[in-house]
């Protein structure tokens, strides 16, 4: 672990891991379900989005079968993100021995405290295999009637020593909110050669491992800093890091949603920053085929993948978790994935962007004002 990292991050760098990219729900959902079906001891699932539908039914059925085999099954869901989970599905889970907790139940008396959300997406099976992604358990990521409209996302299958940190993260969070504490034996993965990795987390008002890593890596990148995020409303400090890197000759690229998005207002608010970034040499690509929901960062040979978008809202209000990987071979796989997505995108050019129509500028200005109001509200809350 680099000397400058000691004491700043919740978890250390660990060697000897295996990381595998799984692109899109049609690939990572079956892999996750297969792991649950093979579970012998424990299944720990934490997610923000969990909505009734065909994908949720597949997971609920697998979790129920695991519980029937005597497997310890714990399900941690965000109360707001799980509002689409129907009564029948909630009852099935409760009656089957799957213990479910809902983080930060919505209540009007909480006012701004309702903004704190658990945005992590994590599955750990037997302390041997984990899956980390930006995807919820919803039909959006694998629509049965229209596969071509699936939200574009990426998951990471994880094996190795970092499993101990992922399990500790889940157990610590569970025991803070559940009435009955969870005790599991620490994973003991076999020693061997493998990739270097670190678990990075965000906890509102207390810990910003993910932001610190990304800012530092972008600032010190030598060849490339490529970033994919579903929601792009960057802080001033982050924008400055990107501009400085581009002016120093680093290949800085942003992969952002195009016309398909679930939050058009956020897209408009973020596009107001394009001019300054493009002028500094940052290249911006908008993904065209479907909604880009992935959250991936590649800086030289370092990559970070998980739940965290790089917008101010996520970093201020949400619990997030990413897997960092420092490995040349893995970075090559991430680079190839980025290049395929760039090929399905439209690049925004500075001269053309300056000539965009007035009504587009008006939308950017309006939603930018809304964004600044929300940001000032968040700062006042954080100062209390």
C-alpha cells in the first residue's frame, strides 16, 4: 500500500484477487443467480433498486430456495429504491426465512434526512464470490419483452482476499440497522497469484474514499483518464482535475448518457459544464443505443467499478461502494470495453457545441439553477 494511502482509506490494498468483467444484465444476472443456487452457507445481498418484475422474481425464487436449504440469507434494501417491490413479493420473502431490512424508511417528519440513501449494489455468496455493479434488481437491466432496450451496465465478479473486506462492509452495516446482529466467519481465500485490489466506499458526511481515489488518479494520470458515469454533475474540484489532466497531454474522455436517460433534468444540468471541459481538451462522448447506467473509471493501469456515479448528489447523500483494481491485464479489458462503447457514441465537438440552439442552452440554464439550489441546501444540511 502506498505510504500516502495509509490511514486515509477504510480498507487496504490486497494482492491475489481475481476480477472478471460482466457486461449487461443478460450476462451478470445469470452468473449471480447461479452463485445463489450453489450457496452452502450465506447469501448477502445489498441493493438500492429492487422492483417487482421478472428479474426480481428470479432472484426472490433463488433466495427462497437458498433459505429452504438452510443457507443464511440477508437482504438489505434501500427503502426508497425498493418502493416498487410489491406486497406479494415482500410477503414471500418474509414468510420464507429471508431476513430483509429497509434502510432509512421514508417519513415526512425526517425532511432532509430522507435524502440519505443506500446506493450500493453488492452480492456476496459463502464469502467466496462477490458481485459488485451499478445495476438494480429490476427489469430495466434485462427487459424480457425488449432486450435491446436494456440499460447498459457492468458488473464485476470478485474472488480473493478482498472478499473479507466486502463481507465486513456488509456485516458492519447490517448490524448497525438490524435488530439481531449477524456473525459470519471471516473468509479465508486460498493464497496465490492474482490482481491487486481495494474496496473503496463513500459514507455521507464521514468518508469519501471513492472521490479521493478518482481525483488523485485523474490528477496524476500519465496517458489516459476515461470515465463513464450515468449522472454527471461534477464538482468544481473534479472539473479542475479533468481540465488540468487534459492540458498536460492526458487523454481525458467522458462517456455519458445520450438521449436515453431516466433523469433528463440531470442530463441537462450536467451539460452546462461541457463548454469549459471541451475548451480544455476533454473529449465527451454521449452513448446512443440505450441508457448508459455504468459507473467505471480507468486511469492508466488503475480501474474503479461499482455503484458510485460522479455527481455531487451521489457523493453527498449516498452510501456507495466501488472495487478498485491495479492490474495491467484488467485495465486492458476495461479499455476494450470503453472503446466498444465509444464506438456506439456521438462525440461532442467544441465548435459544434458552441453553436447548439438557444432552447438547449435554456434547459441547461434552468436545470443548472435547480442543481445549484439543491447543492446549497445540501451544504447547509451538512454543516449542521
